[in-house]
């Protein structure tokens, strides 16, 4: 059984699909930005120190990874990933 839920924020609702998850949504944003900057998976691999094949697995959502790796990926793109606990 699939159950989705929404996070309500001041900017609107963010739908989180449990089979896809927030992790997958972050990865999608990073991949879209990588492609917009015409960077290759190999460039991300060289910067992060992760093999290109593993970058492909992360992007294909076949492998879940740590926030640290996603932060390095974002840094390679000149971006910053902020993770906050909001009360």
C-alpha cells in the first residue's frame, strides 16, 4: 500500500511520496541543476571523490546516500544544501 503525505509550509504544501521520498526529490533537483550547467556525472564524481558509477546509481535512485554526499554534490554545482529542523 502506498501512502503519500504533505508537509505544510509557509510557502505552500510539499507533497512527499513515501515510495519516492524527500531524498529522491533532492536528487532530482541536483540532477536538473547539473544538466542545466552542462556538467557530467564524471565532473561530479571527480569533485566528490565518488566513482561515476555510484553517482549514476544515486541519480537513478538505486542507491540512497548521506546528506554529506548530497551537500558535496550541491557544492560542485556552486549551490548549498540547507537542512533545517523547524518547530
